[in-house]
């Protein structure tokens, strides 16, 4: 069997399946309304949509971080590698190979860069040598962190803190990373750098990514497939190439209409809903 054949077979297998889930906060507020999606093994899938569309809630539903925010999955199911995981704790999910990088580049500000990275290996039991090997792997992908490994994390830049957060996730040896708004608050050059590293991790280390992102343009350049959420529902999905060529996506998310940039103040929301729901 050739390498290309193995890659194609891996890509065709579904590693994560979210099946018609509904999420309610505080027993009253319905946030997700029948969301379904699939993520192929060793793939990169993007959750797209405006702020408040339900992207972060979808990721937290998968990683089981909802209860900390008084949220519950009231309908549907979530499966990882063919097993239901919606009843597992977040710690159990890390052991299964699923880990979330939260929005906002959360770091332990009082710890050094390297100490932050090592916290990601806290649950591992394969010995110091294996952990050190993975630490060097992280430094290989993020050379800037190696340069600043003794620096206190709270004094690093926003881009470096995002690298710390992703690197810490890698130290747990994940099969899948849920990446929430990796571009938020970063300069365009740093955003490009982060997404290039995501691409390399996917291709060379076989890590699967499900990323929530408002920057539709860059997300569709790196993802293979995308789902667009509006008001807690999936209103459109398809390959990245299909979404890039979709008239609605061009106009309402990429800001292009008939080859020209459009002014979002002139956009009528009901037109998008009407076209997508017919």
C-alpha cells in the first residue's frame, strides 16, 4: 500500500461525528439548534460564522466544557472514533486524544514558556524522555518559543501566547485539536504564520483540526471542508473550494460581489436567509 493510498483512506474515515445536538444555557436559552457535522481523520475542518453564531459553543459541546458555563446538551449525540463522548469529562477526553485550545490564548501568566508547555504533558505516563522529545518537537514547530523558553508567559506577545496554547495542546499528544478563533487579535502576518503551522502539524504529525474562525478568507484557504453557522444552525456546508465559489459566501463573508468589494452596511440580512433556506 502506497503512502498516498494510506493518506486517502485516513482522510475518508470519520473521526468525529456531531449528530443533531441542541444546547441550552441556564435551562432556558437555546443556543444550538440541531447542529450536525463530521470531521474526517487527519482533516482540517472550519466552523465559520459571525460572532455569536454558535461556533465556540459547538467546540465546548465536543470538549464537554459547557457545564462550567451552565450549559447542557439536551438532544443529539457526539461520537469520536465511533464511541459516544458526550458523557465523558474533559479530563477523560484529553486521555482519548481530544483537546481544545480556548479562545483568548489562555496561558499561565506567572509560569515560564517552557513550564506552560510542560503542563500539557501532566496526564502522560510515558516518562520524561518521551516528554522531552515532544518538547523539542514543539520547539521545532515554534522556534520563537525556544528562544523565549525562560520568559514569563504573561510578558510574551499575543502571537507567542497563541503558540504557547497550541504547543501546550500538542504536549498531550492529541489526535484532534479543537482550535477556537486562532486569528483573534493578531496581526495578519502572525495569523498566516499560525495557520501555516497548523497545516504542517496536520500534514506531518497527522493531527486533526476542527477550528472555529471568523476570518473566513484565511480559514477557507487552509481547511478542506467548512460549515457556516447562523443563529445556532448550520445553514451551509461544503468543501473549501465550493464555499469559496459560493455566491452567498463571497458576498456576505468574503465581501466580494461580482468581483467587487461590497459595503457591509448595504447588505440585507433577509436576502441571505431567503436564498440559503430555499
